[in-house]
C-alpha cells in the first residue's frame, strides 16, 4: 500500500556484477526508473521521497542510488560518469528482469537516462527529464553556472555555510531551505568516503584525457529518437533555463514544459504540477511515428 511507504519499507540492495546497488522500490505495473541528480549529499530518497507514493500507485517504481551516491558503490570509472552510470543502470535492469522502462531523470540523472537511450534505445520507452544535464548546453549564461560554482566551492571546503549557499541556487522559494534539510545534506555529504567519490565522479567528467575520446551527448541529440518530455524551472540557477532550448530544438521527439517561480528542484517546488504533467506524458497513447 502506498500509505505504508517509508525509507525502510522500500529499501533494497542488489549485487550486480560485483557492485552493490541500493535502491527503493514500491508499486506494481509498468517499470518506472527515477534517476536522481548529483548535488552534495544526494540520494534517490532525498530527491524523490515525496513523489514516490504518487508514482507507486501507477507504476512499479524503482529509485536507485546512482553509482557512487547514497548506498551504491562507486566502480572504477574508465569513461565519463554519465555513460558509465548508464551502463550500470542497464545491468541493474537486467538483474531486476526489466527489459524496458519509462524514466524520470533529474539533472545528472537526466544525462544518465539520455545516455542510456542513446546506448540502448530499446530499453527506454519514454523519458521525462528535469533540468537535465548532458543534452543541454549554455547559450547565453556564463559557464560554469552559479549553481556549479557553489557546488565546487563546497567540494573544496565542505562547511555548512557553503552547503547553504549551494542549496540557495537550487530553489526559487528560500522558505524551503530548512535546518532539517541542511542538516540532512551535510550529514550525507560528509559521511565517510562521500566527498572522495563525488570528486572522482566530477573529475571523470572534466578529465581532458577522457574528454578526448568522448563525444558530448548534446552533439548526438538529433540521433536520440526516444519520446522525451523536458521540464525546466524558469529560475534554475544550476542548469539555467536557456539550456532547455538547445535540447528542445534538436531532440527529434520532444516537448518542453516550463515552470515559473521555480528553480532546479521542480519535483519539490512544483510537486503536484510535476507529478500531473509527468504522469500524463508517461501514460498517454504513443503517437504515430513522425514522417517528414
């Protein structure tokens, strides 16, 4: 029953080719995999705990901690993180006997879902991506964004004040920044080994040697035929709203939904609207293939 959903009642682990995966699962029906972002102290539960009861009414909803985050181990990274993580999500799907699924991806999780759709298009039926990385590139805003600057400052000096400064770039409504939220993120971000794993993840994405052999996802956007819903907060300071328009222009099967008075955490600040829009997109009848 969705009324009984809690961290403990939904928490599971799996050994997947030598990697310990932690994830939450609730509900029955078509598989829905929800992939979280990459901020300090993040996990599947911290990103989507309040959305899980809603989606579990309709789907077999699975929220994995991505490799290196939460309770999931970090494997050796021999390629940029979003591709490596996408391959591990495919392996987790195999372990759970999931041939294909619909996806929700937030920020880094959006990039991972999109890389998965590029690698194994038959495994991603549809994807709803919120403030997604990977497919988006800055058009007018400075790089790195204010949100990334605050994130990197925290990784250099992980103190409470810098955590608060980073969280402020995540939301439009500052009333959402509670002591409880800051305490939880600080506790998770500074747990043993977490900072080293987070630095290794971002290091893989900015390593010049790896980037020499990596074709950026946004340059491949036109090849990703998966039906995609982009959701973006107009006041996003992590992956600013102008980035939405690149993906919206080049993805072949795409629609864009914008939320005013909303930052990077659409699923938090516009919870009810987010759930309504995503559910409608994921469950409506598939359109006929487009023919130019």
